[in-house]
């Protein structure tokens, strides 16, 4: 892309590498949590009970039970996944996340139903996971738009300062000779010429 500000700068390889690494680590974490054969080993039940007790103390109605907490947790677990995916994908390729996130969630639920007897597969989990992922992608796109706008402002400021300096250098008066040099030059022009004796 080329505009008045010049060609678009390339993506930072370091930032892309860190984002891709974090994305791979988080995908591994989500896969471990969702595809662990026996969820009782992960003590989800006791953790959920403690979280619900804390929520009830803060005034959350008791109608908000384990199912609602699990749905909310599924949304929250996929927000960082969508965020990292949105940062790792090219700016024009963000739409791939619209397919990758539900496909990954569907893969998890299909694996739970087909290969893990102690797991319960649900279409609501796919909905929750995909919703969380889309929220994360939206946050990533907002962040990228803010960074892009900031970079444009910095570049525009640098171009404005460069052009202003060029304009100032054109408007500077031509350097005048020093008064002593000018007077000596004038004296040599007005002094009578002397004839040589030969």
C-alpha cells in the first residue's frame, strides 16, 4: 500500500514472532484443559464452587449456577485466543479468524464426544467459545487500528517538520560578505592604477 506518507512499513518480525509463540502456547493450554481425559483431575468442580461462593458474596443472584459459570468461563477462555489470533494474522487476513475459531471449537467438542467418555459435548460450548474468540479478535482489531493511527500521526509530524525545515532553508537570505572584505574589494576597484616603469 502506497499513499502520500510513502510505502507501508513492514510488520515487525519480533512482534509477530512473540505473538505467534504466545498463540501456540495458549492453544496448547486450551487443548490441555478441554481435552484432558478426566476433568476431575483438574479440580474444576472445587474451583467452580469457590468462584460461585465469591460471586454470591458480591451480590450475584443464586440463579447464576454452575452451567452459567461454565458458559461464561468458556467465553472468557477464548477471548485471549481470539486476541492473539487477531494480532498474529495479517491485517487484511483477519476474516480467517471467523472460520478458524468455530472450527477449533468444533474440533474440541467433536473430540470430546467421540473419544472422551468423561467429557460432555455441547453446541452451547461451541457458541460460547466462538463468541469469546470473536470478542478477542475485535479487541485485537481495535488495538491495531489505534497503533496504526498513532504511527500515521508520527509519520505525518515527521514529514511536516522536514518540509517546514526545507521551506525555512529556502527563505533564508543569501549570505553577505563581511564588511571588511567588502570595503577592501571596493578600495581595489576605485584605487588608481599605477603604471609600471618599463
